[in-house]
């Protein structure tokens, strides 16, 4: 989950690297560092802490070079301290012949470290990455091209890597390689970049070349050369970033998370743009790469994902079963990939991922493809590994999501799953009239999400109460059970208050034992066929003096009578209600974390994209 930036061109590298690292800091923020080649030797600046610490270090001890690599770290091996911060240098007797930054895990690093120590290489850190630096240093001693040296090192590495490096004898030249962890080349005019995410280079160029697994690259100010470990020279494809650089700016909002919560009306618009076909009462999804006949043959759907994407998948289960009458199983990707469940050859596997790089989800995708299942990916990040390796898929078009706590991606995933459920349903039994109603509902979602955002003042009042809680229960029925789970995840991951989501019906089977005046319950309770049952469950909590926050209609007098706080949402067709109900819960988590003074965009221990198992 670390951030990698490299630059070579005419500009001073340090400011470019620091600016890029700031844009990537949401990916991991335990430490930051950079290395550059200056007058034939490698300058190294690195320290535990945020990118700001590196910036201050560079103010005191600047580096004037016009090339370099930078890194923000999410610790996997070794504590988050100065010594373990990247870059790591390689060379005998303390010589710095190469500096390396790395994202991923070298699983055989211990054996490699023993081998290198036996040859006299002295290690300074506890990281797995340092073995790459010394392996490179050893190969460079043979005196041939650094890219050839790198291509000899890569087969020794087991695990995953996105690598970027500079070598002392080649000022102005960067090297990179990828296996299971993203790396792109930013293609500029007289300058080139390396980055683990195009977000880092967006202010300088919209042209990027996504490296594929097994590829290595040599980058100079004028050009770049890609070679595959086995296949040799590769003609890279240049893609164009489809969003504007300011999409990653705060734009006057206090936090990225708040900005992205408030972007959700546009998110719903963008997810559905060009995909609603009112005249057919259906949805058009271009990238499925599956014919209507192939889709009709599908007898079961498996949705595999992690975290928030798993919650979106749970909403998808209800939608696909309701609209397409297809049995759906939702699986934690990390479990699904090893469980070896009995799936027949009529099973379609769909993975969901905002980043498109989550290791567990990628593993589930690869295992499904290995077993011969057709696979689809619902992904936000264009050109990401998961997007490229699935047989087909649907992009969210939500733009970069910077806040570590996922918000707009959840909404986009739910909207796309509704489109997919509609598409599958209209290939089966769903009538034109029923399909047209879904089209109209999705078309009305942006405005209704905008209405739901107006609940913020009521949310702030409830947040004061929740911020004192030791633990919070989130409860919802049917389509709102996944929304309750998502509300609980949001609260716990940015405010560090323990929270659990349950189906409301489950309250009396155990969780009700937790109810007391210090343990609030948050009910997702818009009107619907199960509303009366939910009101009964709320009464059970009131009878035990549990504080109650409810998400529901502003004119629901029964709900208001029973609740200490009502977070109002507009009435809406059932199929889009999750898109509305999640908004006050996202805002609730945000304001509770704000009240508690938590680091909302970079919560402790987390990273935006979990590219390790
Ligand atoms: C959600 O707020 C978390 N950041 C996390 O659970 C995330 O949803 C999960 O890691 C999956 O990420 P992905 O969608 O990029 O695969």
C-alpha cells in the first residue's frame, strides 16, 4: 500500500517527488523518503512520519538533483522508523551503488538476506526491501547495463513488488519493475515519471503507460524502454488519464472524505451515464465482453470483495436476486480464494474493488480464472490489475477516491450493481414496465442523494452523542442490513469507536445484551414492508434505555417518537434506498471522528489500497 514516485527531467526532482508523495500519502503514511543521484553519488533523505517531515528535512538539507525516487511507507516488515523508511541503498562496505523503493512483499527475503550477508553485504534495516538493493548492487558489479542487472535480480524475488530505483553510475536514469503491485510510467515532454498511482503525476501529464506483471523499465528524460522478464522488449501502450488533476485536490473541503461524501450525487450520475436505456427499460453495459446468450446461461453469481466493497456486494446480492431471480453468494475475497468451494461451470464470478489492486480480491479473481469461470470486475481505477485481468467489467467512473475510508466508491458500486441486476433481469423475467421503473429510480438518485446530504445538521447533533460511546450497534433489515454494516465500518475505521452491524432481526439473538445507556443503536429505518417490525425492535432497545439514532423519513412520526435523533432521508423507490441511507451514516462517522480529533483522511494503521495479503 505504499506510494512510489520517480522523476527524471530538467526540473529539480525533490519538489516533484514531494508533491507526488503528498498525493499518494493516503496509500500509506508511516514514513517518507527520497533518493537522488548528485555528482555521481546517491543522496538519501528519509525519516519516520508524514511527507511533511521529509519536506522539512529537505528544507534543512536540500538535494539539487534532477532525478530521483520517493516513497511513502505502510510498514509490512520492521517498525515505522527512520532506519526502515525507504529508499534502501545497496552496496558493499557501505557504498551506495543503488537506492530502491518498493511496494509489496518479498516473501523469500530471509533466505536472500542470509545469502547476501554471507557474501559480506551489511544490512541496516529489518525490511524485506533491502535485499533488493543489495542484490542489485551485486549484479551491478558485473558492469553491464543496469536494466540487464535488474532483469537478473527479478527472478530471485518471490512475492510481489512495485519497484523504482536510481543507480549511482547512471545519473538521470530510473529503473522500475512490477509484479502484483502497480507501477506506471508518466510520459512527459523531455521528462518522465514513475508512480504507483497516476494520481502522483496527474499535474504534469495525462499520458501514462501501465506496466504489466513481469515487466521492467528504464526511464530517461527523453524516453523509456520496457522489457519483459521472459518475453524481452515490449512496445508499451500509452493510456490517457480520464479525470482532471484537480480531482485530487481538496477544493475547499476540510477533508477528502467530506469532499467525496458530497460528490455522491455526481458519482451516481457518472456511474449511470450512457448506461440507462429507458426505451428498453434496461441498462447497457459495454465492457462485459459477454453476449446475451452467455449471460442467460449463468445459473449462479458469486460476488467477491473486501471491506466496503464487500458491503456493496451484499447490496448487489439483494438487487440481483430481486431483479434477475439469480442465486447470489457474497464472499470475502480473502476466504473465497482458498476455500475451494463447489462451483459449477454456470457460475459467474464478479469481483469488486475501488483500487483494482487489493491483493485478496486479485487472488480471488485469479483463482476463479484458473478454475475456468467467466469473471467480471467492477472497479474504479482504470487500467488497474484487477480491471485488466478480468474477462470483462464495468468501471465506476467515480474519479480518484483519496480518503482512506471509502464513500463515493461504495455508492458507485451500488449503482453499477443495480445496473447489472437490471441488465440481467431484463435478459430473464423482468418486464419492460418493471425495468423502466428501475431506470427511472436510478435516474432520480442524484437529486435524492443531494436531499440526503441535507441531513448534515441533524447528523452533527447526533454525533455529539455517539462520540461519547464506548461501542455502537448499527442495524438494518433487508437491503439496509449491508448499509448498517457499512455504517459500522465507517465509524470504527475513522473514529476508532468499536461498532458492529447486524440484521435488525438478529438483535434479540444476542446483541441486545449489549444495550445500556452508554451503547447507542443506529437503526436504518426508511418506510417499507418491514418498517413496523423495525419499530418493534426500536421499542425493545428503548425498553432497555439504549440511546437511539435512526435513519428514516422526516415525516415518520412513529420513528421520531421512538428515536433520540432522526437523520432524515427522502422517500425513494426501494432499489435506490441504500444510496440514500448510507449518506447520513457516512456523515455520522465523519463528524464523530472530527469531534474526537481523529486523522480523518489517514486513519491509524490503515492504507487506501491493501496490496498485501
Ligand atoms: C473501506 O473504507 C476501507 N478503506 C477498506 O475496507 C476497503 O474498502 C477495502 O480494503 C477494499 O478496497 P478496494 O475496494 O480498493 O478493493
